[in-house]
C-alpha cells in the first residue's frame, strides 16, 4: 500500500525542506504497524521542522477502514489540499528499509 504526501516550507523557518519549496514522499508500507510509524515520524517532522502537510493520499486497496483509522490516529493535524503546489523533489521509501537500518545501528 502507498502513502504519499508533500511537506511545504511556506514560512521559511523549517530545516528539512528549503524555504519556499515543497518535497514529496511516497512510502511503500506492508502493514498497519509500518503505516502507524510513518504517521508518527511525519507528525514529529512537521512539528520540529515547522512544515505544512499538503496533499496527503493513502492508497486503500489493501487496507480496511478500521486499519486506516487506527494507523492515522498518530497524526491529527491540518492537511492542505492544493494541486497547484508541485514538489521540487520526490523521494520513494520502502518502509522495511527503516526497520533494517534501525536494527543494524542498535
């Protein structure tokens, strides 16, 4: 299943995305646990880096409504939907990559 979103540094105060730019992330997740981790990291990044969340899309083909609700509970913030905001950079991430890196560094 895929989760895609854009982080936009509209204020110029953020650190992760350059001032005035928007970057897109596309995550490949396998299960509810990975989806919940994406939303927890997303919430933390938005708060710490002062970014706006734009155009959040979740491919729900293999996801029940109950699973989606539980996983997205970690992020309860404003989402801006604006198709005129185009990302300057696009990152594709497969979630087990993070789990492997965490295990190797521990």
